[in-house]
């Protein structure tokens, strides 16, 4: 039997500004406190066998983060959720877990798209919809992206797949969108702001899903949950 459990968890207001590295440390400590039988790698510097989906930008909330834990002893998904949630800090909560079949693709191999919910103060739905219409009429939108190897030009227009559910909300606008995520078509939050004409620092951003995009279909990492 495969002893890998994949789970979906949320990241709320209480841990909104936790970095990805601090998140990994927090999850590892909670696993130790819960007495989870997490397996360790071989070698001189053994590490717990825990892998996560693509890092969430600092300050961004999430309803759909994912991780895979490998266990040294059998542990059922329901027991895992109950024990782990008892030791996670406020703002982190496991919402669903399942045992993985053998030879399941890793999260970072599977995921190539994400959905986001963005709340913009002082912006009307008409402004967002007009900006989206303008973007749909162009084939490219080139930005300068800073990387470890220096600055390079990247066409980010193909990385925005759709925008939907544009509504008024508390004196501003809230809308949802699906964009590229991962190594091949990753769209950064500041770049999405450039595309749609808003400051990502003034917006409230929530990741609502992560998927494998195949054509016009989106498949989450845990069956029909996402």
C-alpha cells in the first residue's frame, strides 16, 4: 500500500504574511507535535518526506494549497486530518486528504494553472471588464521580468486564461480569474496587476484553486475537489 497522503489546506489571515520557508517549518513542527509517522530521506542530512505545491506569494490568502506527506507507517486520511488539525496554528487548516495511488505525478509536475479571487478597492466592475476586453483584443503584453540570471522580456498575455464573476463589493470590485502557474507559464501577481491596471499591494488576493489545464478543462490535484 502506498503510504503517501495528499491533502488540501487553507492559509488564512492569521498567517497571511508567513513566508513559504516559514510555512514549511510550521507544517513540519506541527507534524512532530501531532506524532505523525512521517518518513525521512536517506543520507547524512535526513529530511522529512514532505513536498508542497508552488509557493504562495507573501500576503496572499489561499483556499487551496496542497502537499504530499510520505509516512513510515500506515495512517488513514481521516485520522491524519483529525490529528494534524489539532496541532496546526490558527489560519492553517486541512480541509481534505486522500491516499495517493502508486506512481502519481508530483504536485509540481501536475499543476500548471491556478484560480484567484481578487478584491480591488475603489475600482468599478466596468473598469475591470473594459480592461479585460482590451486585453482580449491584443496578442501580446511584454514585461521585463527580473530573474536570478538578470532581466529578460516575457510575453505574459498568454498566461491569463479567463476572467469571470466580476461583481461590486464593499465600494470596490471582486473578480475571479484563471492564470498560468508553474515553470512553463507562471504569472506573477505584480504582472497580473500590470495587465489589469491595479496595484497588487492594494488588493486582497486569494488563491482558490490549483489545476492541470488540458485544453479548456481544469483538473485539481485531488479528484474533483479543488
